């Protein structure tokens, strides 16, 4: 089996595991409070069914239902998908998305939910962030690309599933061959991809912050070194005259010490008086 094939198989297994609730969002991505909100997600199939049943039953959800939808267990990573937050199709145009945002904001705005103002504020922040994502052309493109890649991944997973079924001697359609099964598998794949993308973003942000801290520390050390050099230079200049005077005193004392008791050294030397010689003839 080639490396590419093995990678596809691992990817398929990960998707199936995630759908069956065995693959939770990486713990490093979650705070203690957020991890607590994932406790009730062991039955992923039931979670998905309940979520879609609520959305289908109430095309126009009430304020409380929208608050529950946006803040229910699992919302931490479900709300990474702006299309899921605003309940719109990935190909929805921006004008329609803004209309849906306005409808939702009227339902969950804190001013209209005084009894649950804290929850309303959190939910309002969620849909506001989702709208900001869609209004950013680059971010909108990345979100739509996520769906394109998810469909490609799902196609590979379905192909692998059919191959395994055939190898086991079984025939017939797979779960994803039905519209409901396909939409469910696509939703799972997209959700996981948004979670993985967020994990990657946070990892890059963390590394950038660490690099920023390292540079700041290097600058601090360099500044301290520069300050010490400046203080040393200042002290050196201020004591220049003192050093010169000390050197003169040292030289003078040394000269006096060398000349002491030695009449032939230095300024103390006195040549002997010369005597004229006289000669007498006999």
C-alpha cells in the first residue's frame, strides 16, 4: 500500500471514529470550562439527530431556542463554522447572509432578553463573529474551501468503505449513499475540519507569541548591557583627572625613592672638583 493510500485510510478511520463519538476535540484546544461542556457528547449520533430535529421542527426558532442552540454542549467548536451559526448554505450570497444575521440578532440581542442577558450576550457575540467572518472575502473563501475539501475527503472515505465492504463479502449501499447519511457524514467532516483549523491557528498564534516574548527578552538584555556600558563609560570619563593625578603622584614617589642615597642619580649628582696639577723642577 502506498504512502498516499495509507494516509487516505487513516483519514477515513479518523472521520468514522469522529462520527461515532470516539474522537473528541483535542484537549489542548479547550479550556477546563470548555472541556466540561463536551462531557455529554459521547453519543455523537444522538447529538447530531437532536440538533437537526430541533432545526427542522422549528424553522423559525424562538429567542430561547436560538440561545439554547448557540450555547448548547458542543457549541464551542460547532460555532467555528459561520454557516452553521447562521443556519445558511455555504453558497449563500452575502446579502442573504446579512438578512439572516439581522433576523437572528433581533431574536437574541441582550436588550430583548433581559432575563438571560448574560447568555444573550454570549450568543450575540457568536453570530456577530460569524457575520464578520463572512464579510471578510479571504475568510469567506477559506470557509467555502473547507466544504470543498470536506466533500473530497468524504468521497475518499466512502470509496474506502465500499472497498472494505466488498472485501468482507457484503454488498448493497453504504449509509452515506442516502441523502440523510451523506449530509450527516459531511457535517461531521466539516465540523472536524473547522476544529482542526482552529487548533492550527492557535498553535501558530502561540508560537508567534513565544517568538515575540523571546525578542522582547533579547531586547531587554541588550538594553541592560548597553546601559551598563554607558554607565561604565560615564564613570571612566568622570574619574579621568583623578587617574591622571594619581599617576603623577606615583611617578614622583617612585623617582624620589630611586634617588634616595644615590648621589649619582638624578638631580642629586655633583661632579667632583678638579685640582690643577703643578710640577716643580729640581
